């Protein structure tokens, strides 16, 4: 799940974690906010917590980094010894034992993939790699239709199954070459996992983020709801598009406006359309979703076909939350 750090830094800037002020009166006297930061999954993590001392902050930082290192070892497609890559590199079509966490992530990914009619497809790893956004190098020329068709033949949600039996979890593929890429939901899962860690540590006021995925609980140091500013989707500006109150929910921004490269005179986006096998070319450059969890927000925001989620699809992202904000290039 590693990516170029500069590119990751730009992606993580999609949500500015400034804890924006609002006009409401603080519910309690101002307290101290502690901000912890680090690197994971080729991007950056950030945790803001209220009213903890330096000793506890140092201990918490170590616990956060250790947990995120474990998440990366679970989900990375850049490490051949990760749990996910061991499954991908195996040609076995027998049930493959995995952790409960892995089974839950894939189950949710398959559920949302089906709800989006395959627009969000975690099996498009061969296409991601073909276009140079996975561990493989960027192509020196545009892939041919034959190469695209060959990669597409190795994809499809119908070829991946999660099995739960006798308290054990398994993944099973019916294509030996099936390659699962969970980068679409990895940051969301890691942000949710950090939120659970905060709960385990007895911390009830926090804002956590991994890349462009966030989760929060309680009030900020000023006694106001946590709010985040969504960056305007442009290469050159660092302007705010909107400010949202996530109110204890997960939020994720995904887009094509910064993670791309140029090839044969064309702009190649990292967002691949599973239907065509090609990078997107439409004007929708950024989607922000607020959902009950950061993982769900991550998954629902992936719309390579350029369509907005329809009524039945939006319901999954809106459940008690703020819904979908999308932005086009002018």
C-alpha cells in the first residue's frame, strides 16, 4: 500500500485538519489539544486528542505507530510478505485462512462493490498494476487493448468469496491469478482502527486521520464539534472548498486531481474504471463522503465511472451522516 511519499503528502492534504472554529459558544473552558503524527501505508497519519500529558502522549504515539505498522503488514500490496500479498501470490483456489479483520474488510468491500454494480472493485489489482499505480513501474507506453483485456480477465468480484465457519475466516478465489488490492479502503480501515484504539485507551475526544480518511468523537479543545475543511480540487490552489462537521462519523476524500502522471501526451489518473479497464477521463475530480465509518466513506467515494451515487447507493453513505460532496474540474 506504499506510494510515493510526495504524492501521498498531496493526497493527505485533501482534508485540512485544522479543527475549524464555528460561531457556537464553547461548552467548556479551553483545554489543551495534543497532535501526534507519523507515516504509514505510504501516507501520513495524524491524531488530535484533548487534555493528555506528555508522558501519555509519548506512550500513545508508540501504540498508534505499532498498530498502524500491523495494519500495513496486513493490507499492503507493496510487501510480498504481507497477509494480503501472500494470498495474492498464491495460485491456490482452496480456502485461504485470514484474520477476522481481513475477512471483515473484504466482506464490506464486496458488499459495497455489489451496491455500486461493480464500480468499486477490489479485484482490479491487475489493472492498477498495468497502469503503474501498484508495485509495478509506470508503463513507458500506453497499454494496448490486448493487455487491458488480459488484465480484465483476471478481475471480478464474483471470483472472490469470504468464508466464515467454525469461528474461522477464509478468503477463496476461483481464479488462480486473482489479485486483491485493498488500497481503496485501507486508509478508512486504519482510521476506524485508530478510533477503536482511542476508545480502548479511554480517550473520548479525538480526531484521527490516515491519508484522506478521518474519524472523530466528542468535542475539540475549544469545546466545539470537530470540523474539517475540504480542499478545493485543483493542482495549484490550497483553497477551501467546504467546511463540514463530521459529528462522530467517518469521512473520506478521494480524487484524481493530484495522483496522476503524463503518458503519450495524456493525463493518466490513478482511478481505474473496472468496466473499461482504463483510467477515468471525466471531469469529476474529487468526492467527499461522510458515513458511519471511515472505511465505508472510503469505499463509497470510489466512483470511477464519474456518476454520483444514486438514491439506493447514497443511502449506504448517508446513514445518519452528511452524505456525498463531489466536485468537477471546470
